[in-house]
C-alpha cells in the first residue's frame, strides 16, 4: 500500500483513507460515491512510527520508501520549522494548528533514515513537549 501511494500515486503524504474496489480489484484514493479524497491528518500519523518499528523489529531495508515518506517533512521543516495537523496529499496545508503528536512519529522514522532531522525535531519540539 505504501509503495502504491508513494511510488505510483506520488503522494507527498498518505491520506487517512484509501478505498478498495472489489469489482476492479484496485485501490483508489477517491471515495466510490462522492469522489472525495481524504486528507492527511491524525489517523495517518501512526504510519511513520509503524514503518520505523518495522525497520527495528524486522530489519526491512526500505530505505527509498522511508526517504520518500520523510521528503515532505524535511522540506516543511526547512521552510516552516513546524508540522501542521492537516494537509492535502500534495502537502497543501488544510489547517494552521500545529500537530504535536506528528513530531514524535516523524522523529521515530527520521531516527532510521535522517538522524539530523530527528535531532532537530527532538531539540526544537520534543524536549519542550516532554517538559510540559
């Protein structure tokens, strides 16, 4: 599913919902009736932590996929210095609220792929959150 999203659909961020068409046996980003496409938000946040766990528990060498998954966050961190709680799949913000839980899950994946990004997230966001 993640390879389909990042390699074939070329999303910047995974949506909260993906649909399966039983008739065509194909995945779809669009709701079968409304045509709506889900945003990236809280229900999708754990994906990054789970991929990080997969690396640690099973040693899967999905380096290119992990890099694709972090690419948006690397750009967003450099440009904005923060992550928001809702985006369209192309990375367009749909909110102005900061996504505090997202820092931890992205940082977990960055520990496996981009230690410098992981360190910056920890220093600027996670340490202060832990103190609170």
